[in-house]
C-alpha cells in the first residue's frame, strides 16, 4: 500500500514511516501540509492512504483532509493526534477515524488493509 504520512513531529514521522516500510508499505513522508499537497499533485493517483496529524503548522490537519477529499476522493484518510480528548469527536470531519498518540501497531493495522 502507498501511504502518505503527514506529521510535523519529524522523529515520530520518520519512525512510523520506517515501521510501515518494514511491514511492506511504501511510505512518502511530509512534515507539513503544503509539502503533502505537492506530493499529492505529483503522485495522488498512486496513494491509497493518508495518515495525517490533526495539529499541523499553517494548514491544519482537518483542512488538509478536506482538500484531499475534494481532489483525491479515492484516498482513505486516518487522522492521528497527541491531544486527548479532542474538543470534537471527529476533528477531521465526519467518518474520518482518529488514532490517539501513542498508538500501537495493533491499533493501526485495521487501517492498513486494502
């Protein structure tokens, strides 16, 4: 599965990216939403899943999710956040699942199915 991972916490992003790669996924990492949009403009047709941090600089996770849903509706989206509880039950929009950091591989696995 080709996964776009967007998280401004570089260490977490790189570590999660390596873990997903070890599981056989191709991971494209972006530290912020603008970079994610650039990647999607070039490779959006290939990407199957976007894992997006809720809190990002400049463009928020929920704003990026809305943009992805508008331009790349085939991409499944999963939001991640270190803020618990979130002020809203669905901070990234209706039907977009949220995992709370730190999360386990077992919690992530259901979202990695094709």
